[in-house]
C-alpha cells in the first residue's frame, strides 16, 4: 500500500475510515493487516493463504524502532484486534 499524501502507509490505520475504505475497494468486511514498519502495510482477506506468511513475517522481523513492533491486526466492524506482535531488537 502507498499513500499519495506522502505519509507512511502505516499512518492509514489511524484513520477512522480505514476499514470502510478497504471494504469499499476490496469488498472485505474483515481482513488482516501486518505492519512491519511505518513504510510497509500488507492487507489480506480473512481466509487468505497469505495470512500465514504475514504471521511468519511478524514473528521473524526484528524491529529496530522501539516505538513500533511488527504487528498483525484483525480488522472488523468491531474495530482492530492485535493478533500477534513481534520482538524488538536487542
């Protein structure tokens, strides 16, 4: 995902319209989002085979940013749920 306004893709998660925006584009009511760093946001439908790869990437990526751990979120009409967080580099 990229943004035309020059902000990092990860900042799109802060928008109150994020779920509705993705739902209107993809038709998904629920989906997963992996945030490895502010510049990388990956989105996949619930049930997609790619979700397992997203899970693996979150676990295997060492964060060099103490303010952001690699994270896998499940997004639905109820909000965002943290499914998995990776580790920070030592």
